[in-house]
């Protein structure tokens, strides 16, 4: 069975899709394994438009196919993104399909995909629907994306607590703090506050990385490209690498490295 990673947030526009796309491309690049990116941001999703891809097949086709599929049949229900080598399953094509999409379908689809793919990355919307919950329950890792905005930090903190209540253990939860403003002074206060919120307030989670706000990210998205592939040294890409280490996809040097990862990266970016 492949590893499953769900990217989610209780705030919109924070960079979930951006992180999901880059993480998928990064895993593919460093491992050469089979990676599929599934859009569970229902109904319309963001992956196909973000990559400028036609929705020639979508989740709708998976929903309608209520049976076990073999590998060849599955391959006809994903779209290959040539530049990155990842496969994608765009969100549903028709709002009518919503009525036919429930947690059993979500379970079946994800189980089938992870029987063939080494990595199944699920992008989600801002919701805790039974579909999102199913993705979370099946995941080896849940990545929360937040910005530094007060509402985002606190809603996502609440979300982290709810994940723990759902039985997701803290070592399976990571956080990316995205779109961090570029002022040094503000950031020193921010890092302390946010570390406190996520680590000392309730149960500490397996923390991850910071990504600064940079117009380059949006411009790269407008070009339908990937920060990780186009700018491997950018802190966006380094954050994705850090994430892969946290998830055990690429090796960590030491236990200390793991514990200090967050602060070390912070200092490197802002120090
Ligand atoms: N660090 C960053 N700096 C600048 N722009 C960013 C950064 N991260 C993401 N963006 C841009 O912000 C926009 C929103 O990102 P994205 O679509 O990934 O958010 P989302 O959380 O998936 O939103 P939604 O809730 O609508 O699904 C995109 O144009 C993206 O390229
Ligand atoms: Mg999105």
C-alpha cells in the first residue's frame, strides 16, 4: 500500500494547493516513485486549473465506477502531467455528481489508488466533511497549512486539536506556515507566538517549515509551473524538502536535526 498524505487547512487561500502540487512533484523527482495527486476540494477543485490541464477525466468518473478497477483501468482514469511526471485526478466535473459522492466512495477511491501508487497526495477544501475526514483517517500524514494571520493560526490550532480527538496522533501532523510577511522584526514575535500556539498549547505536533510571502510563487503558478522544479534553492522548495524529511520520505541525519528543523530553517530564512 502506498503512503497517503492529506493537505488541509481551516482557512482558504493559504496555499494548500500550491504546497500539494509542489510536494507531489518533489516526491516524484527525488524518489522516482509513482505519485498521484487527488483533488478532494469539492466541487470544483483547484489542481487542474493551477496546472492548466483539461479535465478529460475527473473524480466524477471514479464516483460513477462503483467497482474494483485493475491497474490499466485506473491508468485511464488519471491524467499524466508530463513535465513533473505526476498523475492527477481533478475534482468532479458536474455538481450533480456531488449527490453521489459520499465517504464510502472516498474510501474506495483512495484505497484503490494507494494499491497502485506509492504516494497518494490529497488536496482538500476548507471543510471537515465526511469526505475530508475519510481522507484524513486513511492518511499516514496530515499537513496543515496556515498563514500568520490570527484567524488562520487559531482556527488551524483548533483544527489540530480536533485531529488529535479524531485519533490522529501528533507525530502524523505537520504544519507549514506560509505567506510569512517579509519583515524581520514582526517575524521574531511571530515565531514565538506560533511555536507556543502549536507546541505548548495542547499536544505538540511534528512541526515543519516556514515559507515567506514571495510574488515569485504566484508568478510561477500563473506560468503553471512548480517552485520546486524551477527554483530548487528557494525557501519554498527547502520547506518542501524539510517536509519530505519529516515524513520519512528522504532521510534525516539525526534526531536532533529533526527536533531543531523548524528553528534552524527559520534562522536560515530570516536570521
Ligand atoms: N508563499 C507564497 N507567497 C506568495 N504567494 C503564494 C505563496 N503561497 C501560495 N501563494 C499563492 O497564493 C494563491 C493561493 O494559493 P492556493 O491556491 O494554493 O491556496 P489554497 O489554500 O489552495 O486556496 P483555496 O482555499 O482557494 O483552495 C496562489 O496564487 C498561490 O500561488
Ligand atoms: Mg486550493
